């Protein structure tokens, strides 16, 4: 049942788990339904605030009825064009996967400023000429993907190029792990990373691959071809297999993170954070 007889007349109320809108929202954990509707879900007050600050188009906010006023106040209010829907715990449980949900779930519309899909054949390196680029080669784990985005945003990256097999930026676990950073980055999904790397190199960009056995160690004496420059691109490879051979063969150099004896590697997100910080130093030095 839906009604508008709540404290604030602009609020709606849904009490049935089988309401068509709730059924649709519950399906958005699946990519095919996200693509069909052009909507994705984010959980909690913080991510709503991040979406609003990033200028995202929020379609609707679902708020738990026993804490609605408090949650809306914590969110800094809801934009006037956004539907506000009050729901009981039983309905909230259907549209969130969190074990201890905060009580606010937002449905946000797809945006080209968050996700673009391009073919490598049509990729124009000039369009991205001034952008700070991170390249992800088959990052499948949603937690790693989100954590990488969080570090990328912190260390000056504004564009992430995702090759085949990468997790979907619109997945709620990616959004949650990124702590909102995914809402402020442009993620470009490409069908062939090798061709994109060739085009970036041809445009004068350098492309460095992160490798456990790389010959250019991060640290005080890190000098890949004179040190990182702000427009250098970095490739982070798949969690299990690393950077694919065809991409690796094209790269300007192979960067590694020195570690204590007996430890062979870091996970993708940790390695990305260290290397991105090393790249960001060039920004701070004003190179």
C-alpha cells in the first residue's frame, strides 16, 4: 500500500514488500536490471550526502519509518525533486543487503559522468589528454575495486579505464567500498585494453604496470625513466594473474613495491594505493 498521510505531505509511504517499486529496487543488485532501469542503489546517509554533493541525480530515497526524521536531518535534507519513501523494517530489509542497515537506501540514476562505455576502436586519447588515468586490468573483486577507487580519488586520479572482466562501478558493494569516491570519478569501460594502451603511448603518455617482479621499485630512489610524471598512467592487474601479457608487453616500465623478505605480494588495492601515492608526489612537487 502507498499513501501520503505522513508527517510531511510530500513523503510517500510503502508498507508492502510486494509493492512494484520495492520489487524493482530489490532487483537492482543484478546488473541486468540496473541496465534496464538506469538506476543503482547506495546505502546509508554518508553515500547519499556524497551523491548530493557530487551532483548525482537521486531518483528516490527510502527511509526506515522509526528513524525517518533523524536520518533525513543527518542527510542534510532531501533535494526537492527526489521522492522520499517511508518504509517499515520489513520493506527496508528487502532492498538492502547490509546485515545491520542504517535505514536509508537511495536509488540514483546512471550518469555518463560516472560510467562510460566505449570501444577501443573509437577511443580518442586526445579527449583524455589532460586527465589523470588509472587502468584496471580485470579487477573482479568488488571490495578491491571500490578500495582502489577510494585511493585513486585521494591521490589525484580523475579517470579510471576498466578492461574486460572488471567489476561494475554501479554495484552497491563497489560504491560502499569506495566510500563515495566512485561518484566523483569517470569510469570508462573498454573492450580492448591493449589498443587503448597503444593509443595512449602514441599520444605521448607513459604507461607503467604494477608487477611483483618489476624492476622499478617504489621508494626513496624510485626512478622510472626519471620518476613519475602527473600524466603517467598506471595499470593494476587482476588479483590472481596480474597484468595481462599483451598489456604488459606494451608498458613503458614495470613498477614494484619493495616488501619484507618472505612476502611475495600485496593485494591489488594495497599495491594500487602505494603506487598511486608515489605518482601523486609528482603533483605535490609541481613537476
